[in-house]
C-alpha cells in the first residue's frame, strides 16, 4: 500500500464553475480564508454533494456508479444536478470552522462535479475543483492534468469535470473547508488513501448508430443471458422515419432517405490487456464515415451478439403483438429470441387474444379455448410456429423429488404437485404427493410458473421432508412461514 498523499486546492468566490476555468492547487492550506485571519467565522448552512457517473456494473463499481454509468463516448445516465445522494458530510465536532468530507472509490474514467444548490441544479453555483494556478498543473483547458509527485491523479475536459485518470483507480478522500464571507471561499484537500485494482469489464454490449444527434441509440443497451458456457447479448431497437438519413448505398440523402446505419459495439474493456473498442457488424456491412455498419430500413429489429463466436444477428420483427382483453386492447408484449412474451393480472375470468397491430398475423390468436380464470398469467407466442403457451402463477411443491430437481418448468410439469386453496379465502394450500423414495434434500412450497420458473422470493422457508415412503397430504399456509406446514400420511386403503 502506498503512503497517503494529501494535496490542497484553494478557491476564491470569483472562481467558481464557469465556461472557462483554470486547473489549480497549492501545497499548503491557508488559515481561515487564504491566510486572512481577520475574517470572522461564519457558519455555512449549505449542503455540498457530488454529481457525476462511474464505470462498472451492478456487482462491481465505484461510488459514483449509483448516479449513472460511464460508457465510451458519453454517459448513459446520471449527472443529475438535483440528486444529492452522494453528499459531503459536515464535521460537527469541529467548532468555528466549516469542514466537509467525502470519500469516493473511483475507477479510471469516473467523473464528477461538486454542487451545493440542489434547487437551482446546473443554474446554481458549482465549486470548480480546478480553479487556480498551481505547481501540480500541466497543460491547460481540456488538456490540463493534475499531477502529484509524478502521478497524474485527475484529468479534466472542456467542462472541467474531475475525472479519475488511467491507472489511478483508488479511494480518495476530499476535505472541503468553506469560508462564506472570505475572499478565498473554498479550500479543498485531496487525500489518496490507497490504490485499488483496475476495474475490468470485458464485455458491455450496446447498439450504436446514427439515429440521433448523440450517435447512441436510446434504449440500445444490450442485456446478457448465459447459455451453458456461452453468453448471448440481445436487445430490440426501433428505426423510425426521422432516423432515416441515408440511401441504400450508405450515402447521405437530403431527401428520400430510406436507411439508417447501426452497428454493435463492445463499450467494455475488451478481452485484451488494454482498453479497446470492438465493433461487430452482421455480414460484410457498409462503410459509412469511419465505421462499418448495417443499413436498416424503418422498422423494429431484434439484435443479438454471440460472445463466443462474435457473431451479430439482426432480424426484422414484422409483427407487434398486443393483448386483447374481453374485446378491448391492452398492453404490448415484448419480443426476445423469436418469442413474444407478456404478463397478465386478471381480476376476473376474461377472454384473451393476441393481436398484431402491424397486420402480419392476419387473425387474432386465441389464448386458450375459453376464458382465462382470474390470476396472474404468463403468455408466450411464437410467430414461426403460430403457437401460444400460457400458464398461471401458483403454489407448487418443489424439491428433489422431481427431475430436474428444484425447478418448475415444462420439463417436469407432469411430476410437479400443485397446491390448491382448500377453501376460498382460507390462505391454506394443499396437495397430494406420493414419494416412492425419501427425498435426499426434501421439498418446500414455492410460487412458480412453468413458463417462467420459481420465484424464490416467495417460497416456504426451510426445507421439509418425510421419514418414510408413502402418499402424503401436504398443506401450507404462507402467512405462517415455517410453521405453516401440515404433513399427513394418507391411510392405506384396504
């Protein structure tokens, strides 16, 4: 572990956030207002906070990730000037001085500003970390760097954001001292507590293209699904009339444009040691500007990326399926891997159909031969085979008495025991099961759906078991938790 390093920055009231600012630091903290000891203590009632975004994913990330995720060429979200969920903490044990501290875990590329007027947002005053000339500054404006003893901790940009530099991933403590009525209004010292290993996310897939002024498709982030040892990334995109800027050859068309350009890009670190940008295009593609792209007409598309083969597949979705409930249209279904999926919560028995609003499926598709009963239903429609599947959520006994064990799916549907409510409103669910062998691990009640699997957040607590083979009546009352089980051996019939 490297020794801690502390560097201070001094800022005057005239050098707060603005269009043009200078990087700054000084080696020594001034006394009460830049050495002006005649300035009396004035309590600062402001609340200071960091606004920015950080690199990472749901499992590995720094402090700033909670506000938004950094990506190559921009930021997906975050930078909300009215969000104070990363606050500086005022040290109330220190008298006659306003001292605030904030400790941030930062990875290379993480960036933020310091604000204090949440109501004003960007219209208020931002404390410019880079504001005075100092020995630690090299370069100027967007090219400036902040270097301490040969290590460049932070870099900036045209907006003077505080950006953690490459290879400077670490835990930093920022101490802010404020002097509301002094000429030198702010003093910030920075302590690098320790370095941390560089954050590497090999894959983070996204659909990019020319469909808006940012060059990043809104909603183009791809989600991953593990299939065996492989990972498949997928998303659905929609190319609308206003996105069409090119002709069929990829040339810009001032009028009569028919196509839009897209490609799949890995905005993560890549598989190599250094950061690398990886772009993937279906087929040979077309060169537009500096990129090789796919040209797509207006419409909706399913885009997938195979992490093992690096293959991209783009499939136009002709139909768009919508629920029809008792003759009235309802919510749209979502499309994934050739299947339309939807969830329905029915409060009464209802005739359910699926309708293609684009007209490619010429007749509405019935869900079941008659009305579906009240309850929560999962619906699946496969256009290729024109088949529909549906199943409701219910209480089941799950365990290692089925094959596959501890699952609920169409593969073991005929083995699962469904529990039904003994009396309407009783909250007690019961079923009959025959054990030809004593389960090794046991069983428990769980909410499940044979199309979606088990909801482990709604399960019957501890595993239960029997001591002998036979046919049993098993009842469960969810409201009573582990104590809600009643297991009774069914008497052998003479």
